[in-house]
């Protein structure tokens, strides 16, 4: 038969640190928002650099789109 003894702190009723949980979740959301902005800016800059030509113009577009996205947030 299976043994159903408590295996860890969750089963024994350990108190949860909700303030730390909320702080971690807020940091995760912030990193996700800025990560999406950077990925989107990178894709736009790569497409612009491919169709227009030159890596420098793509870099300028990347910086501009990233700054615009950060200002919108």
C-alpha cells in the first residue's frame, strides 16, 4: 500500500511568504514586458536592415523602437 505521510513543508502547513511571492511575480511581469519589446524591436530592425540594406540602419531602428516601446510602458 502507498504511504501517505507528509513529505514536505507544504503538507505540514508552513506559512507562505505572500509579499515575496508578489514581488517575484511583479519582477517576472516586468521582465516579460521588456523582453517582448526587445524581441519585437529586434525583429523589426532585422527586417528593416534586410530590405533597406546595411547593419547600421537596422541598429538605429532597433534603438528607436526599443526606446519608443519603453516610453509607451
